[in-house]
C-alpha cells in the first residue's frame, strides 16, 4: 500500500518530534485572541470588576479598624467595645467573602463557556484539515491539544483573570490607604518594589522556554501512549514489552526533566519575593518604631495597620507575578491550539459545484503525483473505468495502488494531469458531493463505540431502520447480527473489538450498501480474512458491486479474475493493462505474480 514518504501516518517518532525549548512565537497576539473569545461576555467581566472593587473597599475598611482595636480598645482595656468592633469587622469580612464567591462563580462559568467554544472550534478545524496533515501528525499529540492544552487555558481564565482584577484593584486601594496613613512609611515600603519586579521579570524570561518544552513533551508522551495502546497486540506478539517500557521511560524522563526545570525555576520566584517582602516589613517596622518614639504623628496601632496594608499590598503583587507561571503554560498551550486552527483547511476550487449523483465513468488522464517534492509516486497514469466496470489494481507494496484511491477521493490533489468523472474534472466538483458518491470498504475497518444499527447507518444518516436491516441482509450480516446479545442494538466495543475481523468487514459492506454510492472502492478488503469467511464476504461484495464502477485493490489475485480490466503498477507506473486472460497470455509481470501465488 502506498503511503507518504518520510513520516508515516503517526508522524515522526516521539523521540524526534520536538527539539530544544523555544520561545513563545507571538504572546501578544495569542493573548488578544484569547480575550476576543470573551468579548461577548463583557457585561460579566464588568460585574466581576465591580465585585473586585467592593471586595477591596471592604478589605481596606476592615484593615483600618485594626488600628482602632489596638489604640482605642486594647490599650485602654475596653473589652465591651472590643467585642462590638470585632463582630462589626466579622460582618464586613462576610460581605467580602460573598462578593469573592460571586465573582469566582461568574468567572468559572465564563471560562468554561470560553474554553468550550475554543474546543469546539479546534475540533471543527480538525475536521476540515486535509489527510496530508493527519499523515504527518501524531494522533496522541492532537488529542493532547484538545484536552491538556485547552484545560490549561481554562484554568488560567477561571483563576488568573479574577486574581489579576482583584490584585490590581487591591494594589491601588492599599497604596491609597498607605499614603493617607503615612506618606513617609509608604516611601520606605516602596523602595524594594522595583527589585521585586526585576527579579520576577528575569525569572519569567528564563522559565518561559521550559513551559513550552513541557507542553511539547506532554504531547509527545500522549502520542506514544496512544500509539502503544492501539498496537498492544503487536507489542505482545513480538515480545517488545521491555523495549516499549524503555522508550516510554525515556520520553517520560524527558517530560519530567522539562517539567522540573519549568516548575523549579518558577517556584524560585515565591521565596525570592517573600525574602524581599520580609526585608520591606523589617524596614517599615524600624522606621515606624523610630517615628513612634520620636514624634506623636504615628501610633503603635498605626504601624500595625500600615504593616497589614503593606502585606495586603505586596501579596497581590506576588500573586500576579506567580500567575505568570500559569499564564506561560496556558499561552504555550494556546499557541499549540491556534497552530491547528491556523492550518490551511481543505477547500474546494473557486467555482466548484455540488453534484446530486455521479454515474461513475472515471478517467485518469496523464496523472502525476508526489507526496514529497522530488519523490514521484505516480508517473503519467492513464486509466479509463467505464460505468459499471470493475477495475482491479495490483502490484507490489509501494507501487502506488492506494495513491490512486487517495487521488480519486481528493484526499490529495494531483501535481499534473486531470481526473474526470462523467466527463467533468473533479476539481470542479465539491469534495463533499464527490465523496458522497464514493463508498469504501477498507482492509482495516473502523467501527464506532455505538450500536450495530448506528454503525451501519453511518453510511447514510437519514436511512430508516428498515433500510439498515435490508442493507445488512444484502451484506450477509443480518444472520450474525441477530445472534448478538441485543441484535442491532448491541453496543460495540472500541473499534468493534467484540466482533471478529470477518464480522467487522460485513458491517463495513452493509454500511457501503446503505450509502447507495455509484463508485465503490475495495482496498484489500479480504486480505486478512480466512478462506471460509472470504466466501461469504465475496458474495456480499458481488451484490454491493452490482451497477457500480468498482476499483479493487487486492493482494489475493484469485479475487479479481473476473475484473473487466486489471492495472498492474510497479514503481508508480502502469506497466500492464488488460483482463485476466489477456495478461496471462502476455506472460509478463502479472503472470509472474499470479503464478507465484498458485505455484505448488
């Protein structure tokens, strides 16, 4: 089977997908795109902003009363008044708690709706990407972008925005309160603030590449896990458990290393800022003590309140600086998400139109194609399949058989030449309507974790239950379906693993029958089926092929003796063409292939 040269369907190996850590490509643009998703929720953000102001005012008022507690109640020994003011402060804090709870509730709802929209757009973008994209990207990495990266965005939106709002308002409120209380102590308290910003900026710059590397390594790990879980039978069959464990350990260690570097460097920010804050409190206490002893402009209660103000002033600064760790991880994830959204989608040529149904007269006229520049896979292919004919395509692995199918279905666009169906260039037909006129039965049938009925109905979603059953009968699948625990309502396991390979193929044939397409593609549909089951499948396929233009790719040459024409491919070229008897008479490449399969 021909495949793109270079990376296989799963993309590059997990060990080589990513290299050294990189910087964020365009953080400002990424932030703008994230904020744009919340633009329609501006009223919710205004409410959150107002609640943050209320919470800050309440906090400033409550803190201010601590000075009165010391100077007016504790020092004079007024226990009754102390009790009253403590109850009053408690009520004030209750208002702050309610305001904070409501703003968090709003932000949680806002962030969930926003990330749901991002996830929806990302998933929809993936549905529009060409097959070439999926052939060169690991499915596990794509799943990581849909889950882990979007979750990081959600966490940042739900927590960080509220903290940013609240922190900025608190900083402003506490700064005003500090200046009003003591301009002198305010100047002393702000002396170390520039140092805090400089150290934080330095650490953020150093940790940013490691957060990007961490997200990349996480995608790499998910890709490897998905690959191994899907191929577990092969791992067990070839006794590769130890090798798999070693490779997993290597990727896991790489993720651990990048995560430790990111978290360790970012975690250093907190202790450094705390050290600077403690120095600030020490300076304020010393200067305030000197002022209290030498002047009457400030009291012990004032100093205590100022230190509380100062703590409430530096705390949101530390929180905002620490938020950058979360923000960096979210931005790294957001860039990976937007990277997929910005991929060029599969589009139709300008002027392309829908077709109701194609008759099935197919012509490939001097078609040339290459997956990678400079490596031609198909060379000057000329084919004419008339309506209702069966065309078999044979040849060694890598000859270009599946490539022809990929071009017929417009999974890939040709480099030169033309493909005509019913005399019309397929570039002038929309991909959707073209593919609705083509049904396929592949060697590796994919079934969904749905009921048998819905898996068959996937061929035509508006089909009735009666049509589904009729299609199953034509595919010789009805008998075994009725023997299942719940018949047509039996829910299949992952990819139909609770069915045999032959049964899965019969369901795939039933799906193709239901689609009522005029062009049929059978891609080595019986290559992994036992001989007895193959007889049943062959009967079903003969019914399916009636009246359809059929392209058959087969390694078992016995299945294509009755084909109207047989194309023999070798190294991307059609070297022989004719029916079974004609090609045997030529005694060339096809005859050698055929005789080698039946030689005793």
